[in-house]
């Protein structure tokens, strides 16, 4: 993989100062953006979210034309005509970040479904509202869910209220109404912002013990779009592909065929 940093294209290894917080504590942020084989999906929303985090923590950012650099990275890696995962990393050294831009192939699977395992561990931090590179808890939860045959982990607070999954925002439907968990301890998802342009989403506290009251469950992220969830632990749900495909087309900027 060839990535871009500080005006250069570099292959494989990223150099970080061992004395700086990016290496010592995972201090930094990142964004994951979909390249759908033709265009970058909602780059503006991702940059806006990253810059809000950088500003809140007083971190200056090296100026970069992200759209142009990303297209150069895609071309350098031979991914111009393929579905790809683009990442922008913002490692912090001396209260400044020099962004790292990389891209790798990603297989988008239409009509896929997910299953979620409720994570037995609770971790709550204000950092959950930021896409921080310090994500050991999320990774552990996902790996534990994967080992038990699930696709991802459902995260909850100490009272059993649903937050999000390790890799996605969560949304619930009852009748014709869509709901998302009301909590300060979850990431403001870009896919959720796009979804809200197509369906009205109501915020409310959603307790894990009550989710069998809902008709459908969905996971939302920038690479998968809107993914029907067919099981949360032992609770099973029907897959609502009609709603999912319409929103996924908007998230991934693909043509929707009804």
C-alpha cells in the first residue's frame, strides 16, 4: 500500500516519533470514506467531523487539498475504478497533525445482513463522540463478537441503554417510524446524517431489554450503507431490504433502482 504524508508518497511503513502521544497513547483521529469506483462519498461531512474534533482538542492541521490527494492516492494504488476504503489519519505530535491518506480495496456486498452480539463489557468516555484512533475497546468488542459467530458488537451503557456498534450507528424501526439511540456516548455518524435526509429519525433512549418491541434493526456506516440486522443476541428480526437499499444508495452515492 502506498500512502501520502507531508507531500510524499510512501510505501508501507509510517514513521512516528516514539516520544509523541500519537505513538505512546494512540492520540489522534481518523475518518473512513467510501470511494464507490467513481466518486468520493460525502467527503465534506467527514472532513467537517474531523475538524470539529481537532478544534475541540486544540490541534492544528497541516493544510491539504483532501479531494485531490485522495484521488492521487487511489490512482497510485490502482484503485480508480474499484470500490475502495479511503482513510485519513490525524496522528497528533506536539499539538499538530500531519494527515496520512491511504486507500485499500473494499468489497461492497449488496443485500447483506448483520448479526450483533451485546457486548458484556461497558466502556464510557467523552471520546466516544469522536472518531479517535484510540479504539482498543471497540476492537476487543468486535473480535469477541466475531469469535461467537456474530458480525459486530452492540455497545450499551451501565443501564443497558443501546449506544452503537463497534463499527456502525444503529437505527430501529417500529411501524413507519425510525429511531436512533439518544446518548452523548456515541459517534455522530456521517451515514446517519445522510439517512436523515431520506427518513425522519427520532432520538430516544432505547434499552436492550426493550428492542424486541421494534420491527426492524439496521446498522449504518460509510462503507456498508444501511445494513439490515437479523439478530441481536438471541433476538431475531426480519430484514427490511426496501428501506436499506434506498438509504444505502444515498450513503454510497449509487443509483437506486426500485
